[in-house]
C-alpha cells in the first residue's frame, strides 16, 4: 500500500466534502435557528403531544420532554435527518469505490498497473472514508458555529458527539454498498439493494421502537439506526458497545468485499 | 521456462458462465512468445483474442491451464508482472473528466519514478502529436487511442500488450506507431499485439498466431506465412489474349481461378512457373505481375474450415 490511490481519490473527490458538508451544515443552521427560540420548539412540542407515544417513537422521538430543550431538539430533528442524507452520500461513495470504474471500463487500465486488487480496494475505501469524515466534521463545525453564533443554549460537546456518531453509520452504508457492488457487479442493482437496506433499516428502527415484544426488539436490533442514535448523548445513555458493533459490521463487510473483489473476474 | 520466452501459455482455457449457459471462449491455448519479437495475434471478433489478453493481465481468471510472463505466474505475481508491462485495451476507457496530463501523472505515480516516466510520456505525446492538456471527454477516438499508447509505453516496458492498437488512428500516426514498434524490437523488447488488420501485422510483426473459435490454428513467422506456396499471377498482353488461352490455362492442374479482363488474364497458381510460361508463349507479354498472397487470403484460408492454409 503506497497511499497513491488514497491521495488521488482525495484529489479528485474532495469537493464532495464541500458539497455535502456545507449542505448538511446549512440544514444544521436551520435547525439551530429554530432552536434559538424556546417558544417555537415548545410550540412544536405541544403539537407533537397530541400524537400517540408509539407514533412519536416511529418518528425517532423518544419523549416530548427531550424536544423541549435546544440540544434535544437539535439532536432529535437534525441528527435524524442528517442520518438519512448521509446515507445517500454513503451509497454514492460506496459505488465510487470500485463499481463506477468497473462499469465504465476504467478498471482495466487501473488493474494493469502494479497495484494489487486488494490494495486498490483498500485505498479507495480509505479515501472515501476520509471524505465521509470530512463531510461529517464540516457539517458538525457549521452546526456548532451556528449554535455559538445564534447564542443557542445547548451543550456543544453533546451536539458534537451526536453528529460525529453519524460517521460509523455512513461508513457502514458505504461498506455495504461496496460489498453489494463487488458481489452483484451491476451498479443499478447494487444501488437498489443498498437503498432498500437503508430504508428497511430505518423502518425497522422506527417500527421496532414504536412497539414492544420480541419481534420489535429484533427489528430494532438489526437496524443500524438504533446503534447510532444521537439522543443517547443527550440523555446520557450512550453505550460504546453500540459503536463497537457498527465498526465490527463495517470490518466484516469490508473483508467480504475484499474477498469477492480479489477472487472474481473483472468487468464481465 | 526457456530464458528467451517472455510469454508462455499452457493449456489456458476460459469458460464464461456455467451449466447450459456456459460459453467456451478459449480452449487449451498453448503459445510461446519470445523475447525481442513482435507477435501478432490474429482473429476475428469473438475468436478469443481479448480473452487471452485479459487472462494474461489477471483481469479474469482461467478455468484451466496456466500462463507465465517473464517466468512469473500471471496470478500469483501479477503486481510484479504489471510493473514490467504496458497495456493498451481494445476498448480504452479513461476518466472522462480528467485531462491527459492528469491521467499520465496519476499512472506514472502508481508506477513510481514519476518524473522520468512523465518526461518520456511528454516525448511520446509530442511524437504522436497529442495535446495532453485536453480533457478525455474532449478528445476524438483517435486521440484517446494516442493517449492510451502513451500510457502503455511511457515507462518503457519490457513487454507491450496491445489490443487492436491502431483502431481510429490516422495513417500518418499509424506510420509513427509502426516506427515505434520497430524501435521496440531494436531495443530487444517484446510486443504482443492483437489485431484483425492483417496488413498491419504483416508490416510490423515477426510471428503471427491465428486464432479461431478460441483455438490457435497456426503459429508461423510472418515471412513463412506470406511465402506460402501459391501466387496470384497477372499477365497483360500487348494486343489481345491469345486465342483459347483461358481454356488452355484452366486445363493446367496447378492453375485455378482464371479470370480475364480485356488483354489481361489473372490466375491463382501453385508450384512451378514453367507450365504457365509455355501456355502464354504464343502471345506478346507486355507485363507479368506476380503477387504473393496477402495475409487476408491466408487468413480466409484458415477460416474456410481447413486445418492448414490453402495451397
């Protein structure tokens, strides 16, 4: 591993950090703006009070009380929405790791160079993982700058941790897409299955949280959203084991991608 | 492996798909390419040329058999092999949004010693009259091909593997390319070149392998294959054909395909010239033109279904 492919990936795709980071940051600023006014968020809370608790849970809100605080509002609304947008970024990044170059035929040129398939895939993965990190960090900085600039009374460390906690989720979706693209070979199929993975995971988390019992627990347990919820930082319930589970899934997914990519025909 | 062999292929077989949908693309290929030669790999579309090349580059995996390049296994030692070879794919696809210069710099950095490689790339680009400052999407197909040639040759590889290298190049650039291949040969380097442009193979290759339906039908020196034992003979008489000449020629067992056009008669002839000379001695011969069969004709002979070229 020489790092050349990582540098090239960053050189050619760094603008994604700007586009996605600023885009998500703008969303953060909007949420900050609303959080600036306790009257507005309590007004929202009053509206939501009329909803059944199960329905609230399905929308990712575990309690009305949480929404009435600025940090609870920012994390419940912004982080939940950012998680969805970041999933879109992650699917696109996962395709960029190998599928796009393979489908366009560029991979033939790349793999005729003195670099092993494994090293190439690893360096591409690291390159896009760094870009994803850049997106999350930029988004967090803009959101925090908004909190400071608008004098929102919210603990910065809690907001920062809950936003950074989105990163493992983005990495997981990127890795799953990479795995699907290397295994299925067809980019369109990989996009479809990855999107299904994100949507089903979101629904499982929402529906699982709204119900109780073994099936609900199972649905929550298999949804990656349940392991990266920002609320855990607000209510002090963050469990590092959740992050370990997500990183373990990422590692397994990447090893499987690597094995598939190394052992199969390219470009057929 | 003999030290003068650069490519050695033994029993290489590739089947795409499985079960009823399985397609045999290459069957039990045995082939040796020697150091310092330009080897032409001929065959029509679908014969297995690109499959062979993709197997050699470890882009696809053989169903059976093995191959070595520089004595190294194409699978286990692919990185080391790729360090020493240059490759131009038949369907060249590059990053559309990037300039030739950016691609050259990237490929050079992956190959290491980028400064020296880029300098040589600039020389090659100048020689091929290629503007590397343009984005790939703005290049014509011929200029893309030139860029592919620069990328494949810029590190002065020991072995060049070129899949249909001159497709889309104008005749002047083709001439430059032929000169480059001559220089490669003079430096003792090896070229494995697939083509269906037989005149090109005839012009620059030392040996040729003819592939049909995934099987190598013949491997011969270009000299030998072009001196196969038949000729096309044109005889032009000053006034008119001697009376009864066509019928007389058709009676000669070594002459076939007799056709006439005014005072000209054309025929395909095998063996000695004496029967022909005797037959035309009654007329005043203004011109006698003897033409060796082209590779196209030999090629067609192979593809007629015969195991041996038609004599």
